[in-house]
């Protein structure tokens, strides 16, 4: 920051807002056209897009359940909900406000309801099962990230899309947040020249970060590790921002705080005798929705949402670092920490003409500061500050814009934010390669993992 005061920093408005112009490109991607045409044709016929959902955890019933019924009821209708836990799926129906049957048998739901689109929000390691079978039964797919957890399952999804002709939309809502979209615009404008290197460091705090170690995510066989489950979001942003495919990954990782490192442990927080001395104690019963969704239905499958973060079976990493090489020569230094005192990230793009910086502290935002900021440095020039107002919906304002683009027919996609299987696959593959590199101690080439051939996929013409 040099000698510039915080007042000067805040006072400087988005001086280059007009300079970051997006180049003219097609307004609709293949995936967005597919969903728009299907929805549009049904609405023209006086019909709604028929949705089914498998997996009724908290993400499913909120982002892809209640929020859709509340906002998009003119365009969609739920025809079926499915979960292996009969108590959860029955609560989900009431919570969502859906007037549809519920199922614990996926095949029965698909054959009886014949949905246009299947929403997949199950455990990560099972995504491939429902995506591939859903396609085979005639549905297009909307899936939560990550697309899947290993290269074998990923190849099965790639093959199913080719075999069935159906399409899969991966819901990378981070692409849609105003802050990250502004980064894309500035990079496309050529303000910093050609990107040469990126420093990207993400921090999960001792609340959000710890939560992954309470849930099913704590096992690599379920989540693929945080390098896949969480970091695929970050890797997708990098792929989108850099506008090239990843070539190779070398990574390091360790489990230093959670799991076997704890001084004591129990089965879950509610029944633990150490709740007065454990800094990670969390009372799930203070949240009525989580209590009704999970605690009330433990009797059906034994799943405990408030598991101990120090359980011996934790086998994912809580600190990770990776070096990623891209086909266009860009080098990325990435890290993810799951026990930081604050939540947020730092990112810097180093280019031939300058540098673009951002430092976001999600958990330290105050009510009188309603924007994020970027700092643009020009070689041999002055720094400039760009303020981006917070979005009005979740995940930095991205959730609502993503859902609009999916469900409102004709919504344009000028920044190519719509993500299909190739996008979802490449984001997963960086995480999969990083995990394999940690195990082997060697760099891993992306091309060695699936049939996807990485290339320097220049989709956008820069204005230089």
C-alpha cells in the first residue's frame, strides 16, 4: 500500500471502470443454449421445466430447492425429490414447498416422473452415478461442484455425455459474483498485458474450515479432499480468468491440526465431554433447519452433521499448496489453508504491463463497507482502485445471477460464465492431479488422467 492512506484508498473510485471493456463474443454458450431452448419451448407451450433432485442436504434444499420455488415458479416445477434418508427427503419437501412425490429409490423417481432436468446434490463421490444414469434415462443434468472425485468417475461422465447426447451444467457460482466478473473484464481488457504468473491463496477460518472436518467431507474417499471439493471452485476461476488449460501440477499437503492431531476427541459435539475446553465445539441444535434436517433423521442412516473434527478417520489435508503450469505458459502458485483466523483470499495477476491485486476478508466485512476493491498497478504508472459493490445474493452475489442464467429463457452469457462438463472436468483434474502429486511426490500431467486433451483454448480476443 506504500504511503497511501486508507481514506485515499476508499476515496479512489473505479477510475478505470470504462477501460475494462469486454470484447464482443457470442452471447450464449452451448450449455446455456440447451437449457434456454428447452425452458423457452416449454414456456411457449404453456408448460414449465420439469425438475427432479437427488440429494436433499442443506445445499440442495436451499440453493436448488426453496430458492427456486420462491423465485422461478413461473419457469420450473419440481416433479420429484430423492434421498437415501427417508426422513430428510420428507422434511425437504415441506421446507422447499414442493408439490411433488418423494422417493428413496432413484430409478423409480426417474422412470415415474420423467424430468427434463435432474439436479444432483449428493455426496461428491456419488455424483457420477446419478449424472450418468440420469443422462441414460433422458435428462439433462445440473450438478453441484465438484463434478466428481477421481479420473475414473470423470471419464464415465465424459463418455455418458457423448453416448447419450445429453448435457451437464456444473454450477460454478463463483464465476458470477460481481467481484470475480470484474477481474475477468480487466484481464480481458489487456490492462496488465499478457498474464505471466498468478499468486492465489485461499484461507478457510476455524469455523467454515473446521466444518469440512465435521461432515462426510473429512474422508478423501467421499470428497476427493479439499483440493477437489473446495479448491475446484478456485481452479475453475483460474481456468476462466487465465483462458487456457492446465498442463501439469505439483503439490504438497499435510494434515496438521484436525483429525488425529487433536488433544481429545469424541463422536460428535452434542455428546462430547470436552465441549467446555474444545475451541471447535459447535452446537447444531441452535440452528432449527439443520436440527430438523439432520439431527431428527440420524435414526435412518446414522449420519451425524456435528461430528468431532478430531476423529481418527479424518484423512484429508488441512494445508495444501500447488504449482500449476498452464498451456499458455502462465504459472500459478496456489495454497489453501483450513484453519486460518480469518476467511478470505489474496490473489495477484502479474502481467507484461502491470499487476492486478485483491485481498478479500469475507469474515471481517463491516456494515459500513459495502464493496470489495481491486488494485491495478501499471508499469511506470500510478496505481488505481476499483470498487465493486457486494452482490445481493449468496456467494458474493453469484447465486442469483447463476440461477437467472439457467432458468430464465434467453438470459445472455457474454462472459462465458456457463460451465459444462469440460469446465467441470478441468477444475476437478487440477485437484485430482494435486492429490496424486502429494501421494507420489512427483508432478502430474493433466493429459495422463482422462481422454480430455488440454490445449491453449483461446476463447476471447483481447483488446490490447
